[in-house]
């Protein structure tokens, strides 16, 4: 039950990540217009929103990586990959790839309606 509430907390949608115009992105001093915020309270608030949004995006991407690793390692696939193959493709260690495959399998089991 705690795990379920943790997932829903992680999937809350913090501040939107807005794409920067290409000319602004090429300027190393420019980062989501933070440099133009003069009030330190506003700067802290927006920087915190961005931090939360990036962390949420990273967490979500990690879950997708795990699911993909589990799918690639599925023994029912004729073209399944070994943990070593997955590690090489993702630039992980083999031990980490094994953990990600297991994590992905757990995520797939949690979302599979046949298991519930």
C-alpha cells in the first residue's frame, strides 16, 4: 500500500518544463529564464519547481528504461537479450542491468490486469 502511494506521489505533475528557444539554449548563461528573476523568493520558488520537474522526469524515464529492459530480457521472446547485452546497449554494468530487468518485471506485474 505504501508503495502505491509513493508511485502516485512521484507522478504528481510539478511545474511544466518549457522548451527554450534555440537561441536561448545556445547561451550557457541562460537557463529557463532563471537569470532574469530578480526576487530571491521567486528565484528559489521557480528553481525548486524546476528541480522537482526534472526529478519527476528522471524517475519516469528510469521506469521506462526498466520496463524496456524487462521486455528485452523476456524469455518468451525469440530475440531476447542477455543482461550483458542490455548493459552494453544502455551503457550500464551487467549487475545494474539485472536489477533493472527485475525492477521492470515488478513494474509490469503491477500493471498487468491478469495478475490482479
